[in-house]
């Protein structure tokens, strides 16, 4: 391609979403990642697009809410342009209520959801049905929300990369940055910034997950015993939930995953005999503030950063792409001040 107006360093979901947004506004774009597409946390298998609870509302929750509402159109466009299915569906979510205190809290959140979510989505406390695809509730109640969605992360990232290329973007494993440069390099990027500062700017948090062969396509995702149980549209179910701040190897699974599976099968006995077809581990980038880090790069003059997606990167990506395109192409700051990278220093 000719000289790029925009270079994105990193071919994960944040970097590719920014590239996609810039291309759709007419910019020439190249993406450079020496490891290739979806080789980091964006190559995972879980894909829970779950909202923050509708209480103690703040700018991060509002941003995520707006991005989740954008997801259907965003991933629909990716599917149309690439010809590949990213595995997205706004399926809702079911959570068992575990005790009387939790029931009172869930009922209060049903009221605050009306305030913060309006008519766009609902948080309902309902009687448990006893169905196989429903974790047991000791008090006989579950929360059903209609905002949660699910996606197949690896499949979606590959589809997004193909859409970028279809629109004329280049995706390279090697090359020279040109034009406006954005660093979306995940936990390695957070480590690089921390090494230049006197305190931790961000870190990597390891997660482990498994994929099993069980067809529950179209069912809601489940959140039980702190586990995400995701019924993908391809007839598989992903189970994830570890949060490991210290680890010896970033991509190896171990006994923590086996313990997770034991808990998952106890919560959902219907899954217990399903064959395990993949075990996965990867490291997600978490900023010190737990919010995305966006804006001017603190250590690369004239360049930009988009990092810190952590557990909500796929849910945030549609809107992150747009606000970063606003900044890079139009010099407009449209993200919350709390996300500004300078505040993480």
C-alpha cells in the first residue's frame, strides 16, 4: 500500500477496532504485529460481553453500556464485510441468587437498571425454573438481564482482521510505522510503560478457560460461582473464570483450570460428561485504574495508546475504535477524562 496515514501497533481487538474505524472514515491504515492476529488475549475462547451492575453509575459503566448497545451493528458490519461469522449474539445472561441478602440486592438493582439502562435493556429478578440450562438457586430466584451478549473472541478477531483487509488495510508482521501511530500492544505495552515509571501503570492478569463440545446455541450465558459459562453459536460451550495476578507461564494451563472445571460441572451438571476439546490460557492487560487507557502516549511523543481492556475489552472495542478515530483523525477527545492515559501515571 502507499504511505499509511495511520499505523496501529497490535492486532488484537482494540488495535483492529481502531484500524476498522479509521478505514471506514477514509484513512489509509496498516496494522503491525510481529506475532500475528489474535495471538494474545484476543485469541481466547470465552467471550462474555457482560455489563457492569447497574448501580454506583460512572463514566466507565456508561461507556461500556453504550458500547454494548453498539455491538450488534458493529459485529454485523464485520460479518457483512469479511464474510465470516464473529459469533456474536445478544443472548442475555442468567445468574442464580444465592441468599436473602443477594435477593434484596438483586431487587434493588432491578430498580436502578430502569434509571441507568432505560428502555434499552432490563435486569429482572425471576423465579428459577429448574431447567437444565440454569444454575441452582438456593432461594429459588435468578437474575435475567437482556443487555449481556456473547462472542467467540478468536473467531471475531480473525473476522475483524479480514474486514480490515477487505477495506484496504494492510496487516503485517513486520514493517515501519508511518503516519499517526497507535500502540495497542496489550500487557507487553503496559509492562513497557511501567518500566519507564516509578510505579506500576498496568500489568498482565492470566486467565484460563476450556472449550467443551455441548450444543446450547441460542441459550443465555450463565454466571455462577464466579464462572462464565458461554454457549457459543457453533455448538461449543466455553468455561472461564480464573484471575491470576502471579504466574510462571503465560500460556500454559494447570491445576487452576481443572479446579475451575470441577466447580463448573457442579454448578451445571448437564455439562459434566461433555468432551473437552480445548484448554486455553492467556494474559489480559489490566491498567492500574482498571479502566481503558486511551489518548496520547505518555512516553512516545506525538503517538497514541489504547490499552487496558482487561476482562471487558471485547465489550468496549466498538466504542474504543470510534473514540480513538475521533482523536487520531479529527483531534477530538470524545472518551471520558478518566480514561486519559496521562491519568494513569
